[in-house]
């Protein structure tokens, strides 16, 4: 039995940690938070492109590094831990993954090398305002080669060059590829709960687009894409949860009240123990999901939803209790606690709400005939 | 990543399975038993003897004590395989898991030769006499006295929460030999014959109605000095050997779990719809599945480390605190799902099976949150040993035991 990352994967983790500690410390994330005109950290993005991270899941024939999903999980966890302000999730977990899963040979040849080289940033445009997107509620339409309608929020929509757009086409829903830099596309940044993960409104009026995958299979493809992306999001969340716990731990050790370290009070110890429990459950569920993702196991839908739901909970728990552990200073703008709290919330709804994933989880459980007693 | 056995592990598993399938019935094929506790003990002793005759009785022990010096991974594999069979192992868990290791480490050669084979072969059942009415989480606060009298020690006091004391033959015991020094320094450890004169055993009836534990009273009970384990005053050090084993032994709280709740939610209805379709029900099922899967996957990480000859991380320390609370919440919610009918145990068939499972788990769960380390103690352990947080202030530190405030509890 081997339920661990390999030595090579752990070397990659060390390399990632070194890069992120040096290039994306919390002060760099804060710089993005403080400046409404900066959607992401361009230096960090360039650096990780140079390291080949944007091509980790892309085969060498399409200009990628051709590593694999376990390596991508390692990077996601470290990116989550650092809170790095980049469009990596949108471009790699969503757009690149959609092309890899559903793209035609020509589409892969056209886009994957540029995504791998970081020349192009991709994203997924699904939501149309508040509420859970359903085929009946989607307004964005595709007809005769072009798209029309509004998408919001689109993660990294302001900076992306390429979008996978989920749109209605007659009776069905399909995925379309469209360039956001072309004619018929207007976009504007919209304020979000986590300014280090920018959001935009993208409006299409006759923007040229082409089908991605099968006509009418948009919702099924979305299901596949979400099951894969959920694992990577969960690793980011798990990394963030661990970092928030560590921040709380360090602060509690050094903060004195009533003549002793507050970390010696059971009220604080039990709080931190609960954060550790939530974070460990999520981390272990991420491992299993990484195995399912990397082996295309039939367990993936259940494993992905389990990792996602527990990682949402862990990051929320750790980020809110980190603020609480810090006391008054915890809720100031000046302290870094807010960045975990904001990121946890953004990631918890970015890929569909916690309730939608709980629902998926139970559906997968119902389908899992082999559920051991 | 993969979940496959190594070739050596696969070979070992096949060997274990061959023995089990030749000598026991799979749980799945077994019919329910209706037997007294005495009948159960006889069956358990027979199974232990059969295992001992075939070197499966305590595989992690050294060969000289009837084991096969198995690796931790082989021990896990044997446990997994044996758990699939309808065999009685519970009476020996404490003896082999906690008493055996302390005997092997501290008993004289003569005593080891006399006691260990009988323990391993299931002739003798052992218990652990640690907790007292005033010494639970703070075990070192114990008051049972031992006083030297020639070659013997005389024991007076009371122990509590002793599993199986009424059918046990031998026990390990920690006592206070010197109340004039701070609590951890004045303890002395023994093993003793549970049939010694002056021992009185009274069962404790739990909320569930079962009586798995006992109070054990000592009135001038004599123990030869040769049955002392460790030096006089070193009893705490000896106790820690067994407590470390206890935390590993308690493990997951068994009972009503997500599959049972899922099954129940398919059969119950809420306003004419299967309960499983209700979003509130689904939210809860999802949350508990995350805990259940999280514990299983944490166990996989520990097993993976063992399989590769590494030391596992501290992750497993979350197991009991998560599973006991889940047992309580799941069983509570299962009864709620039955609505007004949830109050009754059930008449027959599925209704009665559901009642037994959910009522039984609900009434048993409070004990699971306390036995083998309370939720609170386990959180302290995570905080101190895993996260490295400082100990709480101890007002009795360095103070002679007989000068420490004892309260009335």
C-alpha cells in the first residue's frame, strides 16, 4: 500500500514552497488586496509559468511538462497555503482541464501550448448572477457561431484571454470556446469578497465562439469538469486551512494574558485541536481524491465531493477561528487574518455552493452500491 | 499511489485468510447467536487456544512469548482479516494489548514463564485496575494504598471502570505507596490474582442497561513483593507503557453510522417523500460521510507509512474524538428521522433492528466519548503533543499528594 506522495513529488513541493515563500509572501498578497486596480500578482504568475507549473497537467506533445495530477495536487496545496494572488485555478483547473477533457485535436493544438507557456490565461464562464446555474435559468445563448448574453461573476474574467462559456443552444446546453480579447466582448471588474481572486462581468454581443466537446452535452461535461476541478480546489483549501491553523498556533504561543501564554488555556487549546481535526479530515480526504483523480477511478465523484465538502468546512473553520484566536487585532485590516477568511469564502462558492456539493456527495453515495458497512 | 499489498504483505494476507477460512465462519454467513456471557467466554477461550496452537494468538509479540514478531503492518492485516470473521476476541483485548506488554517488560523471568503462556493461550483473562472514583482523567490522583508488610504488600482502596473484572483471572494494578511525595512520584505497580482474598467485584450498570464494567474493592488484599512491576515509586512510568497502548486500542466507536442512516433515510418519509430527498437530511449525511471517510483515509495514511517502514504521523489521534461524537449525532438523528415512532424500540423485523441499532448507539455513545480518554483529554493531547502547545497550569505540581485539595466529588 502506498498512500503517500512520492519522493519526487515531495521535492516538487519543497521547490514550490521555496518559490512561494520568497516570491509570494503575505505582503505580496496584501499588495493585491490593497490596490483595487491590480487583479493579480504578475511577478508571481510569470515566475510560476517559468517553473512550468501552467503545463504540469498538459502532455509534452502540446507543449506541457507532462507530469500528472498528483503533481498538480501538490502545487494546488502549496498555492493555497501561500494565498498566492494568481489566475492559476481558473486557467489550469478549469480552462486547461476542459480543453484536455473535451477539446478536439485542433483545439488542443491551438490552445494548450499557449496555456502551458502562460501566454494565454483561461477561465470558465458559467454563473449569471446569483443562484445555482441550471439549464432552465441560463440566458447566455449561442447561435450561428456567436455568443450573446452576460456572464457574472467570471473568475479572473478581466485578465483571461480565453473562456469556456456554458451557453444555451436551442434545447440544449453546450460548452463553447471563445477569445475574450476579440470583437463582441466587453468586460469589467466587479468587486468581490476576495480581491486577491478577481471577478468580472463578461458581456457577449455576437462574440465568435466554437463548440467545445459534444453539442448538447454542456451539463454532463460540466459535471466531469467540476469533479476534477473540485479535487484541486480542495487541495488549495486544505493548504489554506493548514496555514490559518499555523498562524493561530504561532500567535497563541506568543500572546500572553493573565500572566501566561494564551495557548495554555484549554479554551484556546480545544479550539486549535478542533481546527486540527477539521484540517486533518480534509487533508486525508484530499489524499483519497488525489488518488481517484490520478487513476481515473470510478470513485472520483464521491471522492471529489467528499474532499470538497470537508475542505470547505476546514478552511472556513480554521480561517474564522484564526481571527478569534487573535482577539481584537484579528479583525483589523492591518492583520493578515482577513486574507484567509476572504479566500476561504471565495473558494467555498467559486465552484458551486457547499450545499450543491453536499447534494452531489449524497447522490454519489446513493450510487455507490459498494458502500462498505 | 495505490492500495495494493506488497508481495510480502499479499503472501501474509493469504496465509491469514487460509487459517481463518479453515477455522471460522465469515460474519456475512454467520447466524445471530443467543448466548450467555459465560458461554461467550468459553467460545472466546477456545478460539484463542486455536489461534495460539497455530501461532496467530498475538502475532506482534516476540517468538519466545508465542508471537511471531510480526511487523505493525502484518498486525493490521491480521486484524483486518480476522474482523471479517464471526469470532469472539473482545475478552482478550486488554490482556494482550495492555497487560502482556507491561508483563514482558517488567515481570521476573519466573513470572513471565508462569503467566505469559496462559495469557496467550486464553487460559487466563486479564484486566486493568487503574481508574478510581477520584482518579479518571487525572489518573495519578489515585488513592488506593499499598503498604509493605514483610514480603507482601497490603492493598486497600477502590478501583472503578474495570472491564470484565468479574470473569478475569489476573489483573495489573497501580497503587499509592507514598502519599507524602508529589502524586506522580508515590505510585507502585503490581500484577495480582483476581481471586485473592479481600477482593470484591460489583458490576456497574450503564445507561444502555449493559454492565461491561465493574467496581473493584480491595480490603487488606495481599500481593507478594515478587509481583511488583518496576521499582517502588516508579508506578507512573510503568502505567504510561500501558496507557500508550490503550489509546491505540480504543480506536473507532462502532455502531450506527452513515450507511445505516442512508438506508434508514431511504425507508422513512418526510411529507410523502423519501427522507433521503430532503435537503436537511442530505446536508447531515454529507457532513457525517466526510468525517467517516476522513477517518478511513487518515487510517490509510497511517497504514501506508507502516507499510513502508516509516513512523506514522500524529494524524490518528483524531480517531476516537471524531468517531464517538459522530456516533452520538448519527444515532440521535436516526431516532429523529423516525419521528414520533422514534421513541419506541420497535415491535419486530426491520423496525426492531432499527430500534436496537439507533437506540443502542444513542445510549452507548455518551460512554464512548469518555472511555479511553474523554473528548476533553484527547483535545488536550492533540493540542500538546501534536500542535506543541504548553500544558495547562497544574496547581498540584510539586506538592505532596496528602497536601493537595481533593474536593468532594
